[in-house]
């Protein structure tokens, strides 16, 4: 399986690790790909850790990874704002201190009032409060554009899941009565374009590996990229039958990448 593709794009939570525990076989897969000279990119939808923190975590597990091999929605959102010439406009960010500081350090201006806000960035915030939604709502009433860093409803953790950015999106959409203008993270085609640009390969030369049908697998399917669903995170085998999103492969875990190629094995109805 490791021979077929030029590049491998990995989700992190639920695919490479759960919490602070590496998933069995993940290190061996990454090392085997590195030995073969394959291109590797780790693609997360989370904004609550910096790219450098992800590098430190992966290297703690024994992987020899650099910051250029980690793509976060914070980085991709900044790229989008620059491309669309929105990077000089005052922003309001629903999010934790880390993402706000990353935006400040990258030269973005954070708005002080809803009236001056031109873009509302919605990201995962574990301290989400009423005042945040009120500020964002008033900004939208004054014409602010809305951009979400990722659509994930939940984030997998050992023993279950916790609410993610989708909860913040739902609150703002419920208040304004309109959808978010643009969502950056997986399954956004924009994120896929940035990922393949970083790797320097065509979509068809990549394999996307992740634990979510509606983000990881859907993103790959949008481009004709082969996809591998792992069952170590959010999605379970019975979910595949109920979904219109179908991966190329289904793996019990990432360690299956070390096995010969086998097509998706769907469970019986």
C-alpha cells in the first residue's frame, strides 16, 4: 500500500493519535513512508494548537516532522484572507487566545467594536460565551463577512467526543438566520488546493487518510483523490452504510497501510 502514491495526507485526531496516545502502528507507517522518500502532510481542522505544538507532539512520538509538513486551518485562513485582499480589514475572532495571537503576530488587525468589524472569523472556542455571539451578531448586522476555520461538530477524545467549531457556527447561524459565507477547513476544496500546493503533487497522486466521512473523506472525493477511512476515531463501520460518502479503502487503523492494497470492505446490511 505504501508504494502506490507519491504523497500521503494524514488527519491527526483519531487517525495518528487520540489525546496524548499515539495509535498503534502510526509511527511505523510514518517511518516507512519517510524511508521510501514519500511526501507527507499532516492536515488538522483544529485551531487550539499551533503548528509548532503539533510538530513537537509528533516528534515526541518519534516522528521526524517539520512545521512545513503540518497544515492548520489558522494558516489556511490567513492564506485565504491574503488571496482575497481581506488581510487589511478589521477582524473579530471567535476563538481562543492562541489563534488571536497568531493573527496579531501575522499582521492582522483585530477590531474593537462590531461597527468597525469587516470580517468575523469563527473557530473552536472552549470558553465560548454569550458576549462572543452578541459581538459577532452585531458585526454581521453591520455587514461583516463570516468565515469559519472548520465545520467539525465534534472532536474525538479518549472515551468519546466533545463539541467543536460546529457548535460556534450553529450559534451564529441561529442568531443571524443566515449561513456562514465561507468555511475554510476540511472538506473545503480550498484547503485541498493549499495542501497539494504544499506537497507539489497532483491530487490523483495523493492518498487522504482520516477518521471522518464528512470532512477527510469528502474532501478527497471532491477532487477524485483516493481516500482511506480509519475506524479509530469518530466514524464507525455501521456509519458507512448510512452515508452517501464512500471511501476508497476502509482500515481498522492506520497500521493497515503496511498491508497489501485491498479495496473497501463494506459490512453486510
